[in-house]
C-alpha cells in the first residue's frame, strides 16, 4: 500500500448504533498513526496518536486499534450520537524526512437522530 | 494561547491575482506544516518548517507558491498568478515534536473566479 486509504467513504447510521471505520497505511518505515475528527466549519481535532503494534486507545465512546505489521487501524464508535457526525481522518507518519502526516480521504459519518 | 489561527478565513480572488495567507501557530511549537484540501480529498502536504527553516516542499508546490516563516513564528503562504485549480482549503498545522499530535487552524478557503 503506497497511500493511506480509508473505508467507507461515507456512512449513515441511526442514533445509538455502533460503527467502525478502516484505515490502511504503508507498513514499511512506520512511525505513527493519527486519527482526527473534522466537524464542518471547525479545525481538525486529534483523537488518537498511536505508535505501537497492538495498541488500543479509548476516549469515551470512541476507541481505536493499530496493527503496524499489516498496516491497518480501526476506529470504533459505540452508541453513535448526532454530535459524532463529522469526517474522520486518519494520517500515517513514516520515519523519514519531515515526519509529515499523510492523510486518507476520510470517512464522513452522519448520525441520524 | 488560543491555538492555531489562520487569516483570512475566506478569500475570493480573480484569476491571475496574487494572494497571501497567514498562519499563527501555537507559540511553543517549532514545527509548522501547510496542507491543501480539495473536495473529496484528504489534506495534502505542501510544505514544512522547523523554526524558520523550510525543510521540505511537496511536488504539489509549483513555482507560483512560496512560503516563509520569518523568525520561526508566524508563517505566510503566497500564491502568485492564481489559477482556478488553486481553489481549495489551505490548512496550517503546528506540532511540538515528532511524536505529537498536530494542531490545526480553521483553514483559509480560497476561491479563484
């Protein structure tokens, strides 16, 4: 995998449903994986910074896992609420150069009340 | 410190005009990044500063684009002879160190007519 890929591109869920998204990234020269939430008219905001294979992080109803060997991360939202509606971006950082974030196209989540 | 701020929030310009955007990062962050986001895409890396030094530029950054970060504080991104393809959201982000999350501004939405 040369680029960061996210699926699905968009998702509509009912309030109370649980959901998950996938991020695939290059596993070679891996340094870190970030998840961001970007609400309309606001700044992207970091959810998780993950570096270790097998890492699992949790913030309230949102959690994420990381597999650096196979190059994927999952983001889970339990009991979705309307305020979770946003675009969720993952970004991979390789251990070279400027350590810039390489973003996927994002998953746009809409939670229907 | 209120976070990363960008100015202006919106800019409409005629094709062929020059535009300049400003980013004020979080004061103690020495790493500053510019990204561009177009419809349906994730943010794409443009350039990176560590303090006042511009250490990396993307191939996306044509000769019409120039960025500066005098004295390692605020940064400016100038686009000369704008083209319709330059229409995008221009995001600025700063980070404290390589392992840290990025803090983003709200972006400057450029429309070239």
